[in-house]
C-alpha cells in the first residue's frame, strides 16, 4: 500500500483513521516513517479528498 501511495496511487488514496478504534492522532503517529515525499503526504492527508469532494 505504501509503495502504491509513493507512486501511481498518490492521487487515489485517502486518509482514514478507523475511528473510534484508532484515533486520528494514533493513525498519524508514524506517518513520517513511511518515506512519503511532501506532495504524496499532502495529497494523502487532504488534497485527494478536497479534489474528490470539491471543497
């Protein structure tokens, strides 16, 4: 999944935390360890959702 997010899937994956089982804070705790570049991180956390939901 991470390889997909780093490459061709960077514009197709949305962040989700599985709340209430996993809080957003817990889900993001190790985000920096995934090795995503700045663009992939921004798209994953908000950019893709903004584009899809047109907000």
